[in-house]
C-alpha cells in the first residue's frame, strides 16, 4: 500500500506536533518538577543540618551551678519582671520594677533591686536579651557599681521563653504565677541548667536555624528530636531533679514512662538507688537496661549510681576499686582524682575483672569525674560597658561577643547591642571558609572587630580575621545617608587607586 507525498508530509507534521505537545506539556514540566523537588530536598537537608548543629551546641551550653540567680525580663511599658531562684532552681520571689521608659523610676527600681539582692544573697543576674535589654543592662551595671555589690551579671538569650511561659508545662509547674513571671524564671533557669530548660521548649521556637518555616516540617522535627536525644544522653540526667520533658529524651523512655518516674518521685520521695527505678509503673526490664546508664542519682546509697557506669558491672567495678586502688566500698568517696591508667594496666584490669578494654577506660574516667559532663566551665561574655548603642561603635573597634546563630553565609554575634552583628563567612578567617559551622558554634565566645556600620538600619558588619593581615573596612554609613571610606592618608589612597586601576586595566573578558 502506497501513500502520496502530501499524505506522508501531513503525517510527519502530525507526528512533530504530537512530539512537541508531549515535550512541552508532559516531559519538560515533569523534569522541572523532579529537578525542583531534588533541589528543594537538598536545600532542606542543608538547612536542617545547620539547625541541628546549632541546637546541639546551644544545648551543650555549660551550666552555672551553685548560685542564687535573679532572672531579669526587660520591658518598657509593662516594666521589667524580676524572679529569684535559689541554687537548686527553686522559685523564691518575684516583683516588677520600672527603670525604663516611660516611667523611668531609676531610684525606686534600684532600691528594690538592692534590697532583693541583699535579702536573698543573689550572686548572679541573668538579663534577657529582648526588648529594652540594653537599657536594662545599663541600669543593672550602674546599680552594682554604685552600691559596690558582689554580684555578676550576663545577658541571656530569651528565645522561646514566651512559648514556654504560656505552655501547659509552665502552667503545671507554676499554676499560681503570671505568664510574665514564668518567663523571668525561665531566663534564670537558662543559666543554671540550659539543657533542662531548653528541652521544655519546641526546638523550632528557639530560633537558631535558617529558613526553618520553609523546610520539610516533618523531617525538621525528626532531626531536631534526634539531636536533642543524642545531646541529653551524652550529658546524662539526674533522675531526682529532672522534669518529664527532659527524661523523655533518655533512650527507651517514652513520655508516659517519664511522667510515671516523676509521679513516683513525688509520691515516694527522691530515688536512693538505681535499682529503685525498676518499681516505676510502665518501665519494663528491657527499657530499664537500656536507659539506666544515662540516669544519675546524686547523694544516694550507692556511690556508683552518680556515675554513668551501668549497674550490671557494679560488682566488678567495686572489686577493681578494692583490689587495685585499696578502697573498700564503705569508704568510697568520688571523685578519685589520681588513677594511674596506662594502656598496659587497662588491658590487665580488663582481663582480670572481666570488663572490656573500652569499658574499663570509661570506668576510670567516670571514677575520676563522676557523671562525666561533656560541657566545660562557662566563660561569660564581657561586653564593653561604653557600648550600648550603634552610635558608640567605631570602625576597627575590638569587641568580645557570643555567637547567637550560625547560618550558611556567616554567624550572628551578640556584641552588646539590641541587634546582633553579622560576621560573613568571608570575614571569619584568613583562609577560605566553606561552612561557617567548621569555624564557630552557637554559644562560643569570639573576638571581633567592627568592619562596617549602618546607623540608619542599626546593622553592624564584623570581622574575625587576624588584624595583622586584615583588609581595610569597606565603608561607614553616615546619618545623612552618605557612605564614607575609612580614614586613610590622601597620598596612600592615591597610590592604592593607581594600583587598583592598573589591575583593572589588565582584566579582559572573553
């Protein structure tokens, strides 16, 4: 069967039209959706990774223990809320003072603050970094200086405090207190035990990530829960003081079992031994076996219960302590600071007492530092007392601050102003920085220099580079809206411009 030339070309045209329609209507949109979906997935994973690392570093903020703390929640119209907690975190007293606008009762507020500090022997003031924080910091510093008080103070991130203060958990903990007072208590608790306090808040409300509202929310929640769980288990939890929100992150402990532990503790008093935890309703043998190594009991009947040493090897460890260190169980007091433990000795002890080599190594570390905490002693930020406003800054001024957030393009550093300054990743080191997380972490104390000031928008660019090889700051924003170059001799500027123009003249484009 033959076809005419006209029919042939007509069929070719129809075929081309069908192919073009298939390409534009089906294939290309499908490929575009697939590529967009893959790019979105990769971007989500990168953003969630940054969020997770920031969350982990924030949870590992070292606690300040053994101090009576005054939580100071700044504000303007409604005043500054004050809450005092003792060294164990127990709430003692609350009030409101008005040292800021519009009342600005500096004398009355100062008198009240001094009375409270002396009455409750306050040793540390934790001031929130929200609205009116810098005015409040100035007021606190003046009160301490004028009255020669032996009190320290620091600025504490209050991100998520409002979320906690309005939560059901906060209502259960402090049913008779106002929402604003709960926020001040949270600010005080955040310096005493950041891990315990921050686990009461939805990780997404703490705000240490980037694009958190645009990423896959289910994946974000899963990854954040994993990070929190890993951190809590790495640090360990005192079962006699922890809330159920903290206990539920311990391996093999569900929210229901965590609540049962708290209920048993409230009814029967503090746990005296880890074996007593077996009596908690809903805690099976397997869950007990997996979780008990991450729980601690301080001041109990069993000395080893305050460590991370699993109860199943307590017998061998007591034998080791008596046989090798010459200390009987009844005389055992931890920590045992000096234990000579070479690899050869560890291997001998491991074989003699039936404990694995790595486990034996961990046992010795736990005996030297019971309840080994990966968090180190805190070093509080020391802000310049004369830097309270962007106008107080000068180009090249050296400052100390605390990293509040790390993102893909840099880090935000609290230098004592209302807004955090930005250290772009190009200014983090004298070498190429691919990922800011490799250089800084949330909560880290850093030294920075002012690189650029925008007075109109109250934004500051900072640099962490070595001053000996630091490039000149780019510009300074004037109040009239103009930009100026940093101070530089005219002759030096002319030479630099000549060199720059010479370089530009040699650039060619293909």
